[in-house]
């Protein structure tokens, strides 16, 4: 088997991709690992494609494509899925990503749970487990390793077919216990214990990569994702690569201020949109409404209170709708700033906050952006809803692993 | 070293892509977790592509003692999984009609009754030919919905035209084409067994040059964000799926404590939320 471990190949920058790594790709001197990654990524976003169309879309020569596709078939990453007629009379063989042979695993550290997700190469979920854990308790490497062993054993996934593990967590509030550094320090030990590469990323960024991968977004698109939860994050994918910033904190949409003298935020700024539009802020607002308080079960956990509000809102409760729509208005203000700063072409809403009431946020963002996006007269901006908003961060973590393994060059070594 | 958490298993037999499309299971799982997580119990979901793999999974879990209980979903009449988990000695709860559970505890949703409600809702609005695009008839809950719809249509003298899908959007498109071409007459309203098939149906209805709801009314089962965002927004048979999950979580904890308990936990009633797709 070829060495495609993310830990070894992912530090390449776009320019270095052009340089063949030699050892691992001896058979394809004409086309470096960047070409292989490019082909996988174009096949992924096309769903099915012929070799001829691949040549058109990638600019690679037919012989290079034939060699790379042959290798990808031998490695179980791509398979032929039949033929289609063509105008010249010769049937064209179609190829697609072969989902079933290899898997990526993602761990999402939530406030009181660890969500484990395993996906196939197309991003389809093959298993997930939610494990209770103590609040704010980062598990040591040996405990995470045991969870990994248990989870993959229960799903009966052979270790040799698992491409790696990515662990994702919210970016810590400045001055709070530093999850990001802790995870980075755990990384080497965890890799040793489980014998597959380990990546570390912030949860909203991972969620964006997951949506990019499983929705088959083309690398030509300037893609962004809003992750709505107890905080608000964003992830950005440009040219097929997740934008990582200098460290762990890219895409902190929740700390875009929508009011220069607004509510104070623990981050140090005033008016951060997270103080107005996170699921926590929405639950606070609803609990202050005596009518809602009397009508809805808001005294339990914050997540069950939020779901009660969301359900009532979409079932026609005007006060519940008003609370969520107000949050959506606040979020729209920050979304316009992000869209304008980056000139996005496609935006997906995800995270537990949009699981039940995503339609309210999507409608409000569409309306608002159609009036405020700076580029609105030059190009359209699609605003879509995630198909699996509750598990998006865990799925995204697993997608980081899959991308690093089969379309490398875009996932960095995650701050070794 | 912390104690090993106890684990509840749930196997879903379907293509992983279909799971990705089904908000029902996401909300059901969320509800289960709301009860299991505070009790220190983890929930494991495994997606398999066929029944044989599902059976093998229960056997593996039992042999390696990997789960303390299982939640069974999508049962057929006389389902072989019920005697299987009993033989394996795994505490189990069935999501479905008590008639399929052979004495196992069940979380019961009155599928026949809700289907009658949906047909009655349309009859009261003057529809006389009603379509029903169902899920796989292999499932007991599908059969109960079909029977409920037939009973209500029969009592009210309506014509019911039916087609079977597999819950995917594409199957909704195809089943809708069959229903609209039915020899018994073109329905002026169609009930779908889930949200994704209803969304597929919207495409087909439009492709035929028909308008929703002026020519054909549409009712989805399982409300979802996609139903609400559809144009027109879909009227839906909405039930509190998260609550059904919470009942399931409580039931499985009870079953793990006392494997003999054959309780029926009744889910809250579903109701139609009227939006723009029905007249």
C-alpha cells in the first residue's frame, strides 16, 4: 500500500505540490501528487465523470490521467461504475469515488459529550457514537485512544482501512483553558497509541470542510459555512483548501461585532454577534418572555429548551418565531460582513442551532443578503441548509482525514 | 482510569446517503441522547446496507459484550430480529407497533390513526381522489399507515391511489409519476410518508405542468427544515420526534434494569401543521 498518511504529506503548500515526492509516486513522474489530488477532488465534486471530461477539467494529458486513474482504482479509491453513450459512438467509461473501502474517523469534543463519527470516502456516515464526559474535561491521550479502539471495534472497522483520526473542539475563549494547545500537545502521543495519523482542528472549520466534501462542492467555489451552536463559528474553503489562519482561530464569526457599544463579550470586545444570536443567547431571550416561559418547557437543559423554542416556532407559535427570527436578523448582519470581506459564492448553515429551525435562519439570511451583499449585482450567493447539522463538526473532522488521505496537499499538518 | 461507559446500540439498515437525508433519525437520535447522556450511557449508531449485516452486528455486539441494550427500528410483521435479540440476551426496545414486538417493550406511534387523520384532513377540504406515496411496505409501520388511509378513505367514499417508495427524494419523484397517471383518476392531493419523498413529488408535479396547491395539494410526513423552505412551504404531519427519542431512551434504560418489563410507551400525537401546499 502506498504511503498516503496525512501526517507526512499534508505540510505541502500549493507550490510544493507541483514537485513530485518521488518515492511514493515513482510510477507517475509526469504528474506529481498535486495532480493525483486534483483528479480525486474533481471526481468527488462531479459525482461521476469520464476520463475525457477529466482531461478537459484538469488540463492534464490523457496519458497522465490514465496512469493516475489506474493507480487510484488499484488503491480502492476510485471505481468504474459503467458506461454511457457518446456522440462518437464509443461508450465512455464513467468513474466515481469508491466509498466502501476506506474510512475517516472524527472526534468532536462538545461541552459534556464526545461525538465519534466514521465516514466513507464520499462523506457518508457509517457509524457514530456519543459518549458522555465530564464538563470541560479534556481527556488524556490514553483515554481518547481507548475510545478510538472501542468505537472502531464496535463498528468492526479494520485498522488498516482507517485513514486517520481528527479531533476537533471549539476555539477557546481568550484566557480560558486552552483546548487548542492541549490537543496539539496530545497529538503525537495519540498517533503513537492508535497507529494512524491524528489531526487537530477547530470544530466550525472542520464542519465547513465536511459540508464541502459531502455536498460535493467544487473547488472552484468560494465556499463558507456558518456553524450555529452555543457559540457561532465559521469555516472557509478556498480553492478546495480549508482556510486555517495562523493557528486555530480562523472564522471566529461569533466575535464579529454588530454594535460598537453593545453587550460585553468575554473575549474583550463589545457587541459580538454571539452575544445576540447563539443558541444560548436565544434561550436567554426566550426565558425572559413570560408567555413563552409559561407555554414551553424552558427549564431543562439549554439544548432541550432551545429545541422546544425551535419546534414551537416552526409549528406556528408567533412569540417563539419572533425570538428566533430576531436572532436570525442579528446573525444576518454579521453574515453580510463575512460575505463582503471574502466575496463568498456559496454559504451553508449548519450546527445544532439550525437542526429544527434552520428554515427561519436560511430565509432571513437569503432576504438580508439579497439586499446587502456587495456583489449582489455581479454574482449570486447560494444560502443552503446542512443535511446533518447536529453532527456536522464530527462529520467534518472525519472529512479532514479523508481529504488528507485521498486528496492531500490541502490539509496542513495541524500545527505539530 | 474512569469507568467504562455503558453503551446502547442502534443499527440502521440503509445506504449511508439515505441516512444523511433523513431528519427523522437525526431528531430521534438527539432525543435518545438527551436521556442517555445524563445517565452516563453512550449511544452507538451503525449504518449497514442490508439486513444480513444488521443481524451480524447484533451477533458481534452480543459475543463481544459491546452493548448493554439495543433499539430496534423499522420492524416487519414477525420480524426475525425480535427472537434474535432475545436469543442473544440483549435487552431491547422496539420503536413501533406492539404487535411487532412479541412482548418486548415498545415506543408506540399510532401510525394507522395518524394516516386516518391525514386523509380526513384532505377529505374535509373536498378532495375525493387522494394519493398515498408510502415507504417500503415491508415495514409494519408502512402497512399500518396504508391500512389507516384505506379505512378512512373507505368510510368517506374517497378513492385512494397508492405507490411505494424507499424514502429517498428520487423514489418520491418516481412514485408521484405513477400516482398521477393512475387509471383510477388523477389525485388532487397526495400524502407522502416522509419529507424527502414529498420534496421529490413537488418536482414531478411541476414537471407535469400542475400547480401546488391549486391542482394538487401535498402533505409531507415528518416535518423538517427542508419542508419549511420548499416553495410552496409544505404542510406536514408533524410529530415531536425528539420526544419519541426521549421516550425510547427512558424505555431502554428501564429494559437494561429489568429485562422482563413489556411496557408500551405511547408517543405524543402527531398533528398536521398547515402551510402553503394544501387547499
